[in-house]
C-alpha cells in the first residue's frame, strides 16, 4: 500500500499526474488515481487509504479549495498530523488550513532540480520513510487545563495567600533579570556588540501597586500581569534574533508537580522556539518538546522559571510541548507558553 496519498480536484488531474510522476521518479510510492477496485465504495476505499498513509499531499488550487471532497481529505490529513499541502497556482489555502505551511509549486514545470520541488520532495520522503505515529507520553498527574482570559480578571482570587508588595516588586525585577540571562545564554550566536540587551534599561514588572506596609492580597489579574510582562520581555529578546511570536500564548495555572500538554503544528522552512514564563511564586518550570512519534527532541530541565526549547523541523507536522510545574512556592502558579518562529 502506498505511503503517500495525493488529494486533488478532478480539474487538476493533469497537474496531479505531473506531481505523482515526479514523486515516483524520486522513489516515493504515491496513491493518486481516483479509480477504485470493483465491489468497493469510494468512501470506504478512500478511508482505508487515508487511514494507513504516512503523508497526505493536497494540491491547493482555485478549484480544489472549493471542493468539499478535497477539503475533507485534507482535514483528515491535518488531524492525523500528516498533511503536506502544496500550492499549484496563486490561490490561498482555505480557512482552517493556513496553519500548515504549503510548498510553492506554482512555478514548477517538472524540473527535478527546481529548488521548491527539491524541498517538497525532501519533506515527502521524510514523512514516507517514518514509522507509525505514536502519541507523546502523557505528563504525570496532568490536570484539566485552566485558562483564564488575559483581558478579564478571574471571578475570584486564586488560592495563593497575600504577598507583600515589596516581594512582588523584588520578585518581578529578579524574574526579569533571570529571564534575560536564561534566554540570552540559550539563544545561539547571541551578539556581544551593540545588539546585546542592556539589562539596565529593563523596568520591573509594570503596574505594581505602591508599596505600603499592609498590601492587599494579590489577585488573578496581578499574577496574569506578572506573567504577561515576562512574556513581553521574551518577545523583545527573541525579536533581536529574528523570531516572531506566532499567535496568542497558552496560559493557565498549575499546582506544584503537575503538568500540561500543548499540541502545536510546526512547518519545514522555519526554526521554532517555545518559551515558558510563570509568576513571581514560581521557582522552577520545565519544558520538553516531542515530535509526532513521541520522541523527545528538546528539553530544558534547568532550575529556573523561564525555560526554552527549540527545533528546526525536517518535515511539517504535529509536535507536543510538555510544561511541568516543578516548584511553586504558593500554588497554583500562573504560567504562559509562547511559540516563536524564524524563517530559514
């Protein structure tokens, strides 16, 4: 059975045949013909092919983006984490599929040495030669995710006790300095000239209440503010290296010893970083990154509150970030995870 399924609109059959023949010439076994064996229904036959394929290529065009069948096949490939989209004209992927980067084959005319074609073939080969996918290992005692809206304070304060204001401010300054030190040491080729971050210009966590002997207990909004201020520092540091945060961060609360799995989709052609930050009561937050087969590819177990993991994927697909709240002095601790990307 072919490891690669090619999905396309009937109007694009000539282009699909060109792609299929090019892949077969490169040693990739492709299922692309829409003729089914006698005695089988189209739905059952296609479902069997989709279930067992290791990669699903969808050829997006002005026609296929409007095809219900093509979109359904692409959805199945996306949900399995095996979707490899390719654009064969100037159209855009339909809504819901833009998160998976597509190969650009609009200018490819069959040349085996075309750079876009070579990158596409490399991604397909990598997916077709892989073993069966397995789910990443679960975090021990992983709780249901709690994700308070960052723009709206929680209805009630967290279980944490009151924290003196001087401790908030001191913790905020220390946390920011630790964040800068950790990220700066982990980012390769950090400039040592004028591009380096001047830590003397870093302000404490903003919008803290004025210092008084009897400060009110911290609220959920206070802890959220601490976390988002630290994430903003990470944004600035990684921006100096060409990274841009993709989408909204994942936020929530974790008790000490608990964890949370975050599924993400990463695409070839980019370098990715995932940064974790947590509030002033968080002493140690750890991160690990797993590929779609459950293999650990990056881990930051250092005893700090600003872990970072990264990868340059060789094929587009599903990955999982595992966050583990190793030490939290006043549970639960608020945290945020940000995904950053830089084009290669």
